[in-house]
C-alpha cells in the first residue's frame, strides 16, 4: 500500500499570510499514462470534505486561485497564497494512482493565529 | 443542482448488519465510478470501497473485505453498502463519493454508523 505522510499536522497561520502543506508518498505517484493522481481535499468544521485539487495541480471549479498544487514523484505541496478565515479546516492529500487501496494522508489542521 | 444523500446509518450491536444507501441527482450517475469513504469520530478519512460505473467491478479495503458488499442500481441512481459482521472499529461517518477520473467529484453529507452494545 502507498503510505501518504503529511506535514505539518497542525498549521497556525496569520490572516493574509501564506501557508504550505507538504505531502509525501512512499512510492512515485506517476501513473503509466504519465499523469500524477494526487488530490487535495478540504474539510471545514462540521462539513463534508470537498476536493480542491485533482491530478496534482488542477483546481476544481469554484476553488479560489489562492490555492495551488505542485510537486512531482513522491513530494507534493498545497499552497495557499493568502490565508482567509474561511480556509480554517483540515486538509488531506490522497493518492489514486496505485489502488486498491486509495490512501489519504493523516490530515493537516489549519487554524488562524 | 447536485445532490448526494446517504441514509441507513444508526446504532447496531457488534456482529449486526446495516445497509447504507446513497441516492444521487443532478449528475449522470451511470457515468461515474462510486466510492464509500469513512471517517471515525475525530479521525481522518479512510477509503472503504469502490464500484465501477457498470456495477461489474468492485474493490474493498482489507479491513472490510468479506464483510461489506458494495452495489448500485443505475436505474434508481442509488449506491448501496451492505455491512455485515459489524465491529466497534467500523463506527464512523460513511460518505458516498463520485469519481469520474479521480475520487472526490461529489460528496454526500454522510451517515453515521455506531457499532456498540
């Protein structure tokens, strides 16, 4: 199974400042078709998760452009250019290259300082 | 408007069974692979099961293999999860999730399953 490891697990950020979450996989997530199936999800308090980024760097419709996904191979990053109050929640990376099983990171809790 | 509505959760004793349902509208259900993902109280997300769009291919997490069965009725736009031999560690909110390339296109609000005596 592919193990997904996120850091940090807790991320206090000042409003308006940037934030960065790291996600590492135990093996390369490059599929034989050349795509990288790395997804990022946001779960706000009391809500269901929603996908922010799919296939490494593609932003979902309606997701603010302050969110961006990058990386390659086994190292990936979700960046928020300027944190807003509505960004509070838990962020998960998930790989869908090598399945089953699909595997999630442990989650990173973003809070406002 | 897309709607994904899970139901069927509740309190069940260890060893018991439950059948979860997920009714969708607002997107072409038969064009999507579907998943069940669960979240134990205060914990992270864990993938449980996948079924392909035709309903002919299914996969399971090792933790539920042999106990859970996923199925779908494309005529009714509904996904199911039959859960047998339930254990305390199956206690979680169960989410129904759409997949048209990668899991996560659509999520329901979840249904809580509590396994306790």
